[in-house]
């Protein structure tokens, strides 16, 4: 099965940047310990109000299981009032090598 790549962009509400970052940071270690997780990195923009998760999963099934974990549910609940906007994109590699 092909690897599954994810980019999740999250924009903090004004004044909520530090609280959002703290909540997002809480899930990094447990997610990295999940079956099928190859990479799970949290990034902050230079302006401090936008965050990006970059993820690589062994398969779509592993990504689906990730979305049902208690720590992800807790993170969503804890960040509802802190987030102005978010988007999640799922990617597949395009091999252009000849």
C-alpha cells in the first residue's frame, strides 16, 4: 500500500496563539507512538498564529485509525474555541523520476 501524506493547517484566533500551541503540542508524542505513524511534525509560522502538522502514514487505514484515537478527540475538544480556521489535505506521492 502507498504511503499517505497529510498537511493540516490551523489558524489561531487572535490572542489564542499560545493556548492553541500548547494544546497541539500535547498530541505530538502520543501520535508518534501510534501504529503506522512514520512522521508527525508540528510547525509554527513566523507570525506565530498559524500552525501546520506534516504527517506521513503507512496507509490510509492507519490514518483513519489515528482520527479515532482518544488523544485526537481530546485535542479537537480543547481547541474548538481557539481555532479561527483549519484545513486538512491528504496527499499521494507523484513519482516523476525517469
